[in-house]
């Protein structure tokens, strides 16, 4: 835990919060260029899993791809 303030120590691996698959920092290849094109994709170039939430403030109708989350191994936080 002593290295936590150091930038880049945590957060090197991003995953899809739905399927837990690794995420690429590239748009999916099955989307054409547009303002709503996602920034991240699964390792197989597909968009991230859909967001099934009904949060009315987050988007206007329809499904949207989830945002990736940072995977931090438990050993980074514990001495076990």
C-alpha cells in the first residue's frame, strides 16, 4: 500500500464489468466513426457489454456500452 500515490502503480489492467473480459483502449471495429462511438472494446474488437441500467440521467433512451473498470489484484492491497 505504500506505492499507492505513485501514478500507474494500480490500474494497468482494465476489464468489462459485466463479463470480466480484458479491455482494449481502442474503439470496436463494428462501429463506424461517430460522436457516440465507444472508446473501448473487448479483446475480440467487439463493443463492451450493454448497460442494462435504467438510470434516466445517464443517457437518453436505448442501450449503451458499459465503461471499463480497473482490475486491481488483491495482493496489491494486502500482504497475504
